[in-house]
C-alpha cells in the first residue's frame, strides 16, 4: 500500500513539484515531444469534455451558436488593430511554407481569433436585423512558450472563444457581464472554486479591449490565477474591420463587440486547488468517475454488479476496478486520481447486505446498507461538492487582506501571500513599481468595490478605489 | 417568392455551380481570407456537432477514449516512417518561427497524427495489460491545397482520428473492420447515403498502412467520394517508433495498430447528394432543424406556441420563423436550407384546429389535425429519412455497371459515369494507364467480391477480382 504513496511528492512540502508529479501520475497529461507542448490524456480530457458540455449548454440557452474559423491568420489581418498586434506579436508561431513553397505572406497560427472572425463579420453584418450576432468556437490556439507548466502554461491550449456584435454599447456591456457570470458559475458551482469577479487595470487588460472582466482564483500557495476573461471591445475592432450596420432609422453605425474565453488552463487551477498529499481531489460534479467500486474477492462479483447497476440507474458515474493489481495499489490509485467515493465490497459486506464507503476528501470510512448507499449517493456527492467549496472559501477569506500601508503590503506579499485590497491611484507607474518590488500585480477592481476618498498606498496621491493585488501564475 | 429561387443556381444544370452557391446561400460555410481556407458557419457547424455526437456515442460504447495531442510535429518525427512522410510531404504547412525566433527544427502542422501519437504510445505501452489502447481525438488538420472546394477540399479541415494498439494482428484487423462498420452506419443510417465498403489498392491506400478500408459514396454527377477510411497499420509504425510490450508469456513484441478517420468532407458529400434545384435537402436524423413553423398572421401566436411546444415535447427539433421577412422569402429560405417539414398556420388552420404541412423532399402539401401532426411527426420524419435513402440507393444501382471490355468501360466513363465493376490484374501500371485515359481510378475491392478467373480489362493478363473503378472528387 505504501508503494504509490511513497512515490508521489507531497503537496504539503512543495506544491509545484507535487503538481507536476500528480498531473503525470494520475495520467491527466504528459509532456509532448516539442518543448512547451502537452498531451492531454483521456482522464484529463474527460474533464475538459464535461466542462465543454456544461458551458455549451449555458451559451446555447442564451442563443449563442457554435462555428469554426480558420487556424491561419494572415499577418496583415492580425496587424490591423494596433494594440492587439503589439500584445500578441511576441507569442506568435508563424507558418512560412506551404505545399513545398515559400508563402507570399507569412501566416500566424491563431493566438486568438478576433481578427479573422471580424474580417468575416464585416461581410455578414449589414442591417440591425443581423444583430446581435452571437458566435462561439471551441478550438486550439497557440501562444509561444518555452517553459511548460502542465495545463497552466503551454504553447498550445484548448479553449472556447465567444465573439458577439451588438447594436449598442449597453448591449455589448450587458453581454460581457453575462459571460462573466457564466464563468463564475463554472468555477463556483462546478469546480468548487470560489472566485473574485472584477475589472482588469489598463495595463493588465486584453490587447485591443475597452475593458476586461476577469475571474480570479486563489491557489493554495497564495498566488492568484486569472481563470477566465470577458472583454468589452467597444468599437476598437469594428472601426478597423469596418463592421457597420444600418440602424432602424437608416444610419450607418459601427457595431459594439465582446469576446470571452475559458481554456484548459482552468483545469490546472482545479487540480492545484483541491488536492492533498494523497493526490487529486476532484469535485463530484465534474469528476469523470464519481464512485469506484473495489471488490475485495472474486466471489462477490454478482453483488458488485447489482450495486453498480443500481448506482448507474441513479445517474452516478461508477467504475468497478477489476484489474489484477493488489488492493493497496488500487486504493492508492483511485485516491491519487481523486475519485470522491470508494466502495469496498468483500464477503463480510455481502453477508450483511452492506458496503464499506470511504470518502476521498475526509477519509471518513463507514459501513452502510447497500440500498441506503444507492439512495443516498446523490446527496452524499452534493455534500462533498459543497464541503470542497466551503473549504476553499474559508481559505480565500483567511488569505484576503486589507493593507493600510505599503510596509504592511510588502510584509504580506513576502510571507503568506494572498489577495490584498489596497488603495491605488490607477497610475501605471505605481503599478509597475509595486510589481517590481513585491512581484504583486493588480488582479482586478472587484465588481462590488465602493468609491472611497484616500491615498495611493505607493505614491500617496489621491486614490478612490481599493484594487486587489496578488502574485500571479 | 421568385426572388431567392431566381438567385440560386440550378442543380439540374450545373451541379458544381449549384453546390458552391447553395453552400454559401444556405449559410453552411464561407470562404476564409486565406486561399484554400473555409469558415464553417453555425448552420453547417451544427451538422458537424450532430455527427460528432452520433459517432462519439458509438466509439465510447466500444471503450474508445478521447484525448488531445499537439498540433505541431517535429519534421524528424514525421520522417520516421518512410512511406508516411513521402505521402504527406507535398501537403505540409511548416512553422519556421516561434516567439520571434527562428526555430532550430521546423515544425509541421499535423496533416494526421500517427507520428506524434505513436511517439507517446512507445512511452505508455509496456505490458499486455496496457492493451488494447483505444484512443480518438477530434481536431483540426492541415493539408495544403490551393483550390478550395467548400467542405470537399480545404487546406484545413476538422475530423476525428482514432488510433488503436493491439497485442495481435487479428485484434487490429477486427478493430479496423469495426471502425469501417461505424462509418457505414453514419452514412447509411444518418446521412441517408448508401455506400460501398471495400479495400483500397496499394496505390490508393494510406501512406504507411498495411491496407486501407474505405467507404465510397456515389455523387449525383457519377463521381465517387472517398467518405471515410480505416487502416490496418500492421507493425509499420510500431517498429519505427519502438512500441513494444511484454506478452503474457514474457516476450517483447511490437504492437499491431489501426487508425481511422471521418472528416467535415463527409458533410460536402451529404450536401451534394440530397439537394435539388430549390436547395439543400437534409436527412431529418441529422438536420439541425427538422420542422419549421411559419405563422401566416400575427394573430395565431398562441396556437403556434401550443403546436411548437407539443412537438418539442416529442423530441422534434422545431424553429418558429418570427422574422419580418415576406412569406415568399420565408418559404424559399427554409426550402433552400433543406428543412424536412414546413408547417404553415393561419386563421383557417386555427379555426379548424389543423395545420398545413409541406414536405421538402416531395413537395406534398396537406392539411391535418394539429394533434395528429404532433403524434405522427416522428414516423413522418422516419419515412422521409427512408425515402431519401431509397432514392439514392436506386440511383446507385442505376449507376453501377459491370464492364466486360475496355471499350465499354471507356464509353461509360465518358457518358453517365458511375461505379464500374471490372477485372483488373492488380498491377499499378494498368491502374495508371486506365486513370490517364479515362480519369477513373480504382475505388476499392468490395468486401463481398468473389474470386473469379478472368483477364484484366486493360492488359489481358490473368485477373482474379472485379474491382470498382470510378472518377473521384
């Protein structure tokens, strides 16, 4: 039994080493042959598929339709919006040859699809009747990285990118907010990760946006992860791509746009957040396997089948481990893979019409009647889901501070880390100085921030809002 | 009403012009800004999503798991299997720069993923316990093309590629056959397209395969479309990628492999097959919208809502067209988009508790009780599905010939075209000569072909099987 446990590095000792180790050993992902790339293995990909199903249902209910746009973007198209190309140029992969010939114009492998999509929007949108245009695509994107951090930073990643066009700025802002709220639901209700909703500073916002909304999560090491973003693009792109419509009163106007994205990076946040020294802990709502049944002897097969079928009939995702591994290895394996509930069934359980259940998060072990186990499994899984969230919420609260002096600020950032609320003058010079000195960046201005009259924690000039600062992934 | 119809080119006059026209006007797809690329619009993408759901269910029931491998393949990896790289080299897009620097080794954008997947298989497969390994990925691939034929030939396309590894050759062959049968089901049972199942000639098979199975469909112009393929890879790749396992009796052996793929190309075949001069005709089983309701006046809204809800409750995919277009435009639009059933509801229908239904494929129009319409819709849609298949089956039968002389062969290929069964000596020289002279290639050796004793239709040397020849897309 000690075999696997000994092998897995301890989260309590070094979270970064543990993370790489558990992602590889739980078979979530592996390093690809090209530097910076990653292979998503079936256990990891199943989590992405569940995330896709959850999110796809939300956006389709709101009238968003899926589509697919080309991978390659001509450099001239990418360069049309000045801030956009400045932001993405250093990260591009460039195709220079195709079909054995040098291309007349190099092609960028999409880092994001605003430019290629909006060149088409200009063609499709003519009248106010064509608005709102609500599109989304699930695809791969490439942003050049030399150092891989599995899921969290890879050259290629998978995501959804939503892109909408509206007749008024109010409509666009409302949609950006709607996407922001969808992301909150994904993280809080499914990933069991409490998040902070807010607006990015001008320095930190998306290249080409009027403003960016962000969902920020706090990791166990006190660093924050930008987990999904939603942008009001204003008319920045519609003006350069000439996306105009004739309004109800016959005027030609530029559309107002949004874009919003959630990527496989979010899964990295999920794995980092909930695990412990024994491995992953996956929230039941998105776990590919919610319950694993381990038969202790071969003689209990019929009983095991009956319990499994009854659980499957209630909608629970169950796997029976019939491999010829030792019991110890099986227990460790499913603990490491973060399955919420393990059911052990031996002769003793069959005799008493019971099952032994072991909860992954609390290690609680108890024997209950098998019929009870079936009828109560759904609420048991919900309890686990809620407990994981509550635990993280308590952690977030313990690691959220208000700093009234820069000394205090520096002390927190050099010890526990976490989120620090602090007054800031909104000048990029102070933002940069704070970053250089403490590694902390502005994470966001929380949506519920109230206006105050105070002074910037760094320069002492007037400041009106408490921003959240944190070190980031 | 004549407005849209006049605009749409006629299938009966020039199928190629009609096809491009209807794909654009029905908003299935549009040309992308880079030569050879295509944008899949929501109406076209919804068909791909349905195809994905259908196929994903089939493969998962057989234990296949989805995963995701990197887009970029180092050229050295691609070059490991000699025939494979020879086959794909002329079609590659190559990334030479990343993150602002010239790369030490150029990267190919995947044209297919055998090489990158199998470099990982070598790491993951150790023992017979790791077999069979059954993986699939849904992704984009790139094969350089200069001339676009929407859906049918584009630089980038979407597909699934299944890749499996087995302990024995028999197991691999059985799996290749299983995938082949799945493809038959997709085409015949969902796309309403009768297909021929067979094996490719050595010239036509996949670069690197031991043999390739194909699903061939006949288009209305008598040309055939290779619609999906399934390959027995033998040990060709396992030997060069060193994928070995220890067998039950402790020997080191190379695995036996398969790969199999279905792409967005299949949708092109679907559109070509069923349409007519009025536009698309989509088989109900995969149509994004099966029934469209057109209210004739504003006064019937409550009644329309009742009919819609009752239909939705039976699982039918319904859309109510509440746009402010004219009736004529609405009728033409939904005909062009190939919706199986149109329901018209006006004051007359409300008064009589009826609806007027118009079938897309036969243009039959009748008035029936609305409750009857609801209870019978499912069987009506099934009848339409079957009728579309039967029509194509009759067409296929009429255009399938046996040629007993090369003169006869040439005559068919220069007139009606179609599938020609003909004895061939299986020498690539004859195959090439026939292609040069008639544009017809070997499509496949049908699975049910019987051994005969005869002579090659071209060279007169001994021949033992009747192969199917046809001109291809």
